[in-house]
C-alpha cells in the first residue's frame, strides 16, 4: 500500500499501484465511505482502481 498513490477528482478517487493486489487492497485499509466503480485494471503498466466517495457526496459514512 505504501507504493500506491491516491488522486481525488471531485467525488471520484483513483488509486494507482504497481500490482493489482496493492491497488485493490488500499480501499479496505482506508476506511469506509467509498464504493468501487471500476477496476482494478491495468492501464499503461499501472494498476488503477476507481472509487466514488459516496460518504462525502451524501454527507453520510458507510459502514460495513
């Protein structure tokens, strides 16, 4: 996870990592409030996972 980067674009969160496992594990460790909308998928040799920050969008936090 330390090799992952996180980018926010409005309510969208993009997590990039060197492996599929690294990019897909990041949301589990970052807490609730985001839902996976796409991925993980390899783009130009980097694994990306796309999420929507529904907690920020609705003002509610999602718990699982």
